[in-house]
């Protein structure tokens, strides 16, 4: 009888005493497979209807073991999904009964979500979020219950367990769209900024409602350190934000970041968004329409990247009759429209589209042709056929002749500045044409002659009536990209050996004739210098100008040096830039070039000084600084070098800014790197204000020295001064006056992240720079200003303490592995406001070399503290205490036994020097105990001679007796 009842579940479930066992059996079955869930839900609904009073008690009693499991096992997850589906199930015939059960179940879950057990809180929040996500729109739940749910989940968003925060965020997502719950969106936005766990940030991105107010928060996550969060951001942007709802700046920002992401999966998600959501849905598959949403004239690089991805994916289809030939007006069209022009003007997006398409076809044809040449047999035939197809398609879309191409370009040039971008795209498109026959070269050469001889564009200033140059005033056409396009086309047309140099040198000779003979205005000078710069950048060596219409020596003495002394600042700036390029093309730097660049840096106005600094750094990196100095007859063994401070003071007192200098006046003979570094000591921060943030003397100097320091192994001239340079860069980075110089700070931020991780020698350099930096920034010591108020003194001390912690953090940075160093590892950057540590990339290594410099720094600090005067002012006491606080944070390697014994001896002097500060003394005594524990022979002292050697090697002897 018992066996029959056991095998008959219908009879068993009808018995009131056995329905708890039936609930357990259903849950056991549902943990096996999701396929059983729908049928078991209906069975459980029948049981609940038959046992309304007792059901909830038995239901909760059966579920309680699930709430004690923290591990996310598949069987438990199936039960959770089943419970959520059952709670959200609503039978229309018994709607009131379902709603009553739901509210009662919600009450139990809300109570459990505040439990002390993290597993109970986790499962309660998980089931709550699942139920809320599954609830139909017609579910009847009282407002009081919903308010309790919202309040409870907002509390759980502050839970210390990340997975609980994940489900709390998910549970609130359904309420975030409600106008009455604006605080949920604000909470989401705050959490996105402060949340440390990647899974929680990912859920926040997926849950935050789409709106103009939240778009920036989602886009900001495209820079998240975790790739899964970045992928989620692009998924949300694709599904919730139509292309038209975003501004041009936001669209280009999204694509720029996504297409350049270092993780292929993130890039793939961005491409999917671009193809499926933006191109297919919003632009009906038309690439040109997509480009129009991106403003390619301003964001050309983004447009190029978009076209490259679309072409790779095969999303660009050429329709019948679609080619560049469609922009030529036939005679019938001209007669019907009474149009005197023979060319239809194209817009910027169309020009970029055709340029990228033709380049893609040209590259593919060359690639397939190379593959055909390197293989044999049937495979070679296949590659050759593919190359032939690409070439045929390219010929079909390009203009039929070079004459038509020139006609197309000239029409857009004559159309004015509004078609400047289109004209440049067409110039670059000419690289895909064939100029092998003489007739084609002659036609194209006539176009190039017009471009090279075209006068520089200018306008009249309405205020003073002076002529003002349009563009950068340096490159041909006032634009670096335009000059590059003209150069590339010229090299394509005049591809024979020496032909490019011959053609452009002839133009330089013609334009330079009035400049050399006198009578040329500044516009003619700038035009001549622009073409001169073009030819100098286009050649590999000055030997290429031998026998041409104007040779290298004539360019230097007849054009560049006179232009460098011109009264007009823009002419001098352009000449300085050409002198820098001229020096790079020399076999070794000449005296005239180096002298004029040094004079421009010392005495020129801000634009000239910036250009001269760039040129001098380029020469030092290309020729090595020693050769640059030797050109001036200075350097090691060639004379005494004056001190930088004396030189700067002398020049500052005798030379007015912007004064034109002849001869050697103003150049006292400093070596080039010393000359450049001396400018970092100047405090006239606002002198470059008119140039804007992107062009400042300090920005150029910081960038140049950062490059030299990072590659110190290649530039031995920098080794003797790298610690002093590092100290200057640190002070520059933390100087209040440079806060608005964002380019400068970004450059130094990247430099400080990379420099200590490249080699142990760099860490030793940081160690050497520590004490000089602290001496120079701590208020009230070594002649520093003490501050006019207590608040100011406190701010200065805080800034100095930040610098000390920052340098200590740099010393503790792990070294890169050898393979990562050569590959160039991408990392984040340090911030001057960071007081704690930071996450270290897995590509960095730890070990004995990783801690290089810590012992030396500790010894230097010990000597500095011990040698400080015994009668200390308040500033001196705070200075010494700050140094001691840094010293106790330094770890010693057990292999450095001599340094350990030396430091143990110095610690006695340090304790005596800081005896008034009990906390610092306690910390020092703790350090003494640590050092004694790792000392192999703690009872043996270090001989005086060895102690002096160690202090001498560390360059820390300040008169302390061993």
C-alpha cells in the first residue's frame, strides 16, 4: 500500500500531511534541468491553491538550505531560477492569490536581505532581482512593498560583498526609469565612479537607463580598466542609444576608443555596434551616410578607421555606374542646366569614401600580385586572377585619364577654402594613378607647379590693418597634412632618381630670388621657407641637392640664416624650423646651424624659442649631444663650461625678450643639454600664455628630456645629469603654476609611470634626486620661503609630503620583464594626488633588482637627518620628521648586509636628532628591530673604512662621523 502511494504523486499531493514532501521533490527535480520548470510550476501552483494557509511556511522551510550556499553551483542556480519563475508566475484565474503570495514572499526576502550571513543576503538579493525581472506588467504589488524593495536594494548597493551589490543594482534597474525614482539614477552614477569591482561596474552599465543625462557616464566606461566593462558599454550604446541621439563629439569619441582598443574582443564589439546598429539600422547600409554623422573634416582619422573596418568586413558595395567619373558633367547635362563647369563638386564624406576605397583596392591588388609572384601552380593563378579583378575594379572607379583627374582636383581647389579638405583627399587619391607615360607626368607636373607657386594665403586684420597669415605659417598651404599630400604626389609623379629634388629646388630658387636680392615682404619669405621645408623634409641627405638649381649651402647662407634674423617673428619661427630640418639632413651638425638655433632659444620670442628647443632636441637625439656641442667648439676637454644659473641670470639681465641677436652675443658657451635644462629653472610661467596649452617652452623641454631619460642607454650624454633633470621634472610636475598646462602634465604623467619600471639604474637616479628635491620644496629650510600664514605653510608641507610619497611609490614600482620592455607595455599613469599605492600590471616583475635604490635612499635620508643642525626651527623639525617617516617605509634586502649595518649605525644618530617626536622615534626603533632581524651578524659592526665607502658610493657624505 505504501509503495503504491509513493509511486502515485497525484494521490500523494492530495494528502495534506505529505505536501511538504511534494515541494521538496519538485525542487529536487528542478535542479536537474531547466526543461522541467514550466510543468513543475503549474503543479506547485495547484499545491499552493490546495494548501493556502500552510503553504508559505513549508515553502520557506524547504528553501532555507538554498540560502546557505554561497558557491554558485549549477544545481543551486537552477533552483534559484525556478523559485523566481514560480514567484513571478501569475494565473489570470487566481490573480489575487498570486499577488498575495508574491507580497508575502517579498517580505521574507527583504527580511533575509539584511541578514548577517553573507550567503543569505546574496541569495535573497539574487531571487529578488530574478523575480523583479520576470514580473509581468499586470502584476498587482502595493506601492508600500515596492518602496521597501527600493530602500532595501539601495542599502545592499553598499554591501561589502561584490556579488550582493551586483544583484542589488540589477533589482533596481526596473525602477530606474520611473520619474519618481530619480535618486536611483543618481546612485548609479555615483557608484560608477567609486565602484572598485569590475562585475558591479558592468552591471551598473547594463542597468543604467538611457538618456542624455547618462550618455556621458556610459561613454566614460569605454575607458574602463576592465575589458568586460568596456564591452558592456559598447553593447549598451548599440542597443539603447540611437546614432542620432549622440553628438558628433560623442560619436567620434566612441569610435576612436573602440577601434583602437588593445583587447580584440572589445574592438569586435565596437565594430559590431558600428555595423549592425549605426550602419545598417540608422544609415540603411550607406557608408557615406555614416561618415556624414562623424564630421570627417574635423575627425579625419576616425573616418579613415571606420572605412578601413567596413572595407575589411566587406560592408562597402560599389553599385553599377558608381565611380569618380560620375562627377564629370557631360555636354548634354551642361546644356540642359546651363552650367559652365565641367565637374560636379563633391562633399567631404564622398571624397574620403573614394580615397579610402581606391587605396583599399590598390593595396589588395598589390598584395595579391605579390602572393602570385611568390607562389606557383594553381595557387599562383588564383592570386593573379584576384589581383586582376581588383585592378580592373580600380580602373573602373578612377578617372579615365590623368587629365580628367587634374581637372577634378583643380575644380575643387578653385572652389575655395570650403573644399580644401576635398582637394587634399583628391591629391592623395592621385597616388593610385599611373604616371609611367610622359604625357601623364607633364599634365600632373603642371598641377604640382601651380600648387608650389601658389602664394601663401593671408587676410587683413580689421583692428590694425596688418596682413595675417592663414594657417600655421610653416607648412605649404598653412597645413601639415596639405604639405604632406603635395609631397607624396610630387614623389609619385617625379619618381625618377633626383627628379623630385630637381623640380622642387627649381621652385625654391625662383621663390628665393627676391628674398636673396632684397625687396621681398614677409609673405614671400614665408612662402619660400614653406617650400624649402618641403624639399628638406622630402630628401634623405643634403647630397640630393648637389647640382640642382639651388644647393644646400646656398639655402643655408642665402635663405635660412638671413630669415632667422628677420624682423618678423613668424619668418624667424619658420626659418628656425627649417634650420632644425637642415641640421638633421647634415652628416654632422654645422656650426652655423647650431649657433643660430642656440641664439633663437636664448634670445628669441616664445614662438621662436619653442621651435628652437624642438630643433635642438632633435639634433641631440639624431647626432648625439656631444657632436652638437663639438660643432660649437665646446664640450669635454674643449673648455670650461659656465654654470647654468650664472648663464641664465646673465642673459635675463642683458637681453630683452624678442631682441634680434647677431654674432655670439647671448650664448655663453653652455653645453646644449645644460642650456636647455637651464630654462627649467626659470619661473616666468606666463611668458608662453599666448601660445596656448599645446605650445609652451616648458612643455617642449619636459617632453624632450623625458624622451632622453627614457632612452638613457642610447644617449650617454644624459647620464651625468639625469638625477638633476629628474628632480627638475618632479618639481615642474607638482608646481601649482603648471596645473593648467594639461599637455605638459600628461607627458610627465606617462614618463613617471614608465621611467622607474625600465631599469634599476633609473631607480638609483630617483634615489639620488630625492634629498635635493625635498630640500628645494620644503618650506622654511635651506633658504626656502616659509609662507606668510599658517595655512600656506601647511599647504606647502602637504605638497612636499605628496612629492616624497610619489617618489617612494616610483621606487617601489616593479621592473618590466625584458620581453615587455622591448614590446612597450601599456600601463596607466600616476597622479600627483595619489596618496596610496596602485595596482601593478602583471607584466612587471619583482625581485632583487626591483628594489634597487631603496637602501641608497635610506642611507641618504639617514645622513641628511643626522647631519641636520641640532638647533632646529619648527620648519626644520617638520622636515626631519617627514624624512624619517619616509625612511621607515623602506625595505632592505637581506643580501645588502653592508647597507644594513650602515643604516643601523645611522639610525642611532636619527633617533637622537628627532628625540622630541615620540611617534617617529617609535617607528625608527621598529626599523632598527627589523634591520637587526635580517642582519646576518648583528653583533658585528661595520669597519669605518667600509662605512665611508658605502656613504661615498651613495654620494651622501655630509660631514657625519661614522
